[in-house]
C-alpha cells in the first residue's frame, strides 16, 4: 500500500532540466533552426517538452 502511494505522487511531479552553456546562442541549437551543428538529443527534449523562447540577462556584456 505504501509503495503504491509513493509511486503515484512521484509520477505527478514534473521533471525539470536546465541547460546552461557558455556562449550558446538562440540559433546555435538545431531545434531553433541552426544548420551548422546537429543537436539530436536537445532536439528530442525540445520536441517532447516545453521550450522557453524569451530570456533576458541583466549583466552588461
């Protein structure tokens, strides 16, 4: 009984993956239209998940 309840609650929690990379631009990943480099694993994550298309950085670079 306890195992069933814990499995049910674990299935309801979302999986969140944050990918951080240095000098990676919006157009450097093929799911956003890049053609120079193939990124099949990131493309699959993007196709099966949620993509955020607006990001802002307050650091002056």
